[in-house]
C-alpha cells in the first residue's frame, strides 16, 4: 500500500521546497566576507597590487610632437598622466610618477641637448629600477608626416610576459568603448624605444593618439576627452591586474 499525501503534508513539502533556496542563499551570504573595499570591487582579487609608475614622456626643453594648433605633446602627456594618477589612486592603487611638472630629468651641468635627452631617459630608467615590481606606463602622443593616421596604439616591452597582457587590455578597452573604428594592434617594442627595451618589469608605452591628425589633436586637447581616455586606461590596468602573473 503506497503512502498518500494529505493536504497538510503537501503544504509542508511545498514550504520546504520554497525555503531550501533561501536557506542556501543565506548560507552563501554568511560565507561571503562583508568587508569589501572599492579596490576589491574593481579588481576582484588580492595580492596583485603592483605599484604603477606613470611616465609622462618628454618635458622641459623637449616638447615632443607639436600639433598644428601649437599644443605640445609634453603638456598633454603630463595632463593625461596626472588624471590617470588621480583615477588609479581613487581605485586604491599606489601610483608614482617619473615627472609631475614640466621638466626634463637631466644633470643641470649638462649643456648639450643630446646629453640632456640621454640623461633624461637614464633617470626614468633608474626610477623604474628603484621600483622593480612596478607596472611601468609611459604616456605619449603620436605624430606622422601624413595627417590621415589616427588612433591610440600601445607598445609593450619584451622583457616581461605580463607587458603584452596589459597592452592588449588597454588597446581592447579603447577599441570597445571609445574608438570602434580603431584597427591598430599592440606592438612589441623590439628596438628603438629605449625604456621599453631596458625596463625589466611589465612595461607599456601608450601613444594616446596622433597630434598630426587635426581632428584627433582637437580631441586630445579637450579635457573631457582626456578624462574619458584616462578612465578607460585606468580601468583596463586595474582589470588586467587580475590576470597578470
Ligand atoms: Zn613622445
């Protein structure tokens, strides 16, 4: 004789079935740490807090590329890097800068401009070596004799495999959210970019856009556009820290 369910026992069974997922959810919540920082929410992981060493290219006597409007690359590099610093600090990251003012980093005794440039790069490299586990991020603006070229492009150092991961992250984030027409690919810096060749920790150089393209130069000179750019770069660096070795 098989057992018959009364209306009361059916009700109890239904109540149990309804309560079971709630009990499981409660158990899950109890197991979840309640203290979550903004950094945890952004990165989702612990132990990937590399110091980020931002390197605004050029400075002082070295203006870098010059837009038709007269805007100087060294100033745009610094303004972008300072924005990036503020955003990364707000995300809980430790950030340092190779320069935070309009200077070229050379020995004041030096009078030959070529030597000043060499000393400047050596100073930046020394700062990278003094923070050996840092993520080194150079900020530059591009220029080319033909004005039609445009679009952000990231170069990466061959010395640490994590460099390519960060470079891909930035390039893809910009393509997805800011420049859907940008088909540029990240490039391994095999020669000609001194800091990418010599920095041994993860390192990338972001060419934020072409000052030789009037339309893109106008965007790069627009503080609102630079904020967008800096925010997307900051987010991609923080997100990539989850997966970087
Ligand atoms: Zn440059």
